[in-house]
């Protein structure tokens, strides 16, 4: 069984190899998806130098946050219900799954004034699967127009979880995300993030422009 240090090095090597193969010299951020893993596992990866961790479930995250170093950068990657926005507004550094105006408006009111604006990615349901959260691409422009004026939110980019039956379908979805991201980057100064790619497909994501990848099991091992 591999150690977390070995797992981390393997992931970093995979990212660097994908960068070389695609002639990329920009930074690619690794986010450790820590949902369902205990605080000691998070602490172990923190001790190895990782600072960005992602949680799906607010209640679970709530039990962990005070047991861990205060300089961890917390990303929320789960769907946020209206009654949980206050906790996100007060504790998160990033919300990667914004998909409706009402959540943004609540965060605008609830984000403490001493904190920097909450970094936000809009989640795009690029596969248009009915059971998936996120907005379909045709709704993107409207949501952006509604959140841009907000002062406590900083719109950073797009996030997606491609869902495809075969590789060609996944490539098509990633290409669409890359095109949308490039257009937004040219139009909106704060946009700099395409969060796409996980343990199984991070190389493909890097090929199609991702500069933030979210990795869980390949770092932590299997969830119990």
C-alpha cells in the first residue's frame, strides 16, 4: 500500500508530464478532495505541503475545520442549499459550484466585511445530464450578468464534471469548456480558472486547458 507522500508525488509527476506534453508553462493548482476522509489524513497531506482542500458536505466540513490549520484554503465543491450559505460565506475561500443567483445574493449579504470576496466558479453541466447539478451552457451568460455587480463575490471562472460514455464524448465536452473559458477570460478581468479533471482524467483536462484539478482517491486512497 502506497503512502500519501508517494501518492502526492505520483499526482504531481502526472501533472508535470501532462504540462510538458502540451507545452504548458503556466501553474496548475492541485485541490485535494477530502470529503469522507478524517482530519488526520488531511493533516498528513498538509504536512507534505498541500494547502488547498475541497469538501462536498457542509455538515462534515463543519466538524473538521476547527481541528485543522487556519491557513488551509477551503473549496466547496458540493451543491449548496440556501440554509447552508451562511456557513460557506463565513468559512470558505472558494465556492466552485455556484449555479443560481439566489445563492450568490445570500453570500453577498452574509460574507463578513473583514474577509476578501469569496472566489467563485460557476458549475457548468456540460453533459446536460438531468441528474447533475450546474447550469447548462445557454444559461451561463445570464448568471454571469447577475453576479458580476456583487461586491462580496469574485467571479474566477468555470468548473465542470464531464460525464461521457466514451473518450470522444468527454473530449468534446472538455473542448466546449475550454472554448467558453477562453471567451470569458478575454471579456472579464477576474476570470483565470478552469477547474476540470479528477484522478482518472486529469491528463485530458490539462490537454484542454484546465488549470485547477480536483483529486481525491488517488491522493488519499479509497474512501471507507
